[in-house]
C-alpha cells in the first residue's frame, strides 16, 4: 500500500508543480510523470500523439491490450 500512496503523492506533486506559474515543470513533464507512475503501479496508461485521429488512438490502445 505504501508504494501506491507514494506514487499517488508523486503524481499530485507533478500536477501541482505544473500549475504553479513560478515552477519550471511543464504540463508535458507532469503528463510524463503520470504515465510513468501509472505504468509502474501496474496500471494502463497511454500517451497519444495529440494530432492522431480518434481511430488511430483506438487502434493504438487495442494493439497494447492484445
């Protein structure tokens, strides 16, 4: 349980830092941290190309879940 709580705190910290205008942490940095921490905890997380179509994103998600 401790590992999950630590992961959640790290995610929350990344989000808070990205929202702070005085921080050098960007939204992209926070997103990367969220995806890494979710995967490290055994969850499924995706980081899609923002220019991909919904169909391309769906195909990528299906390919990973197979």
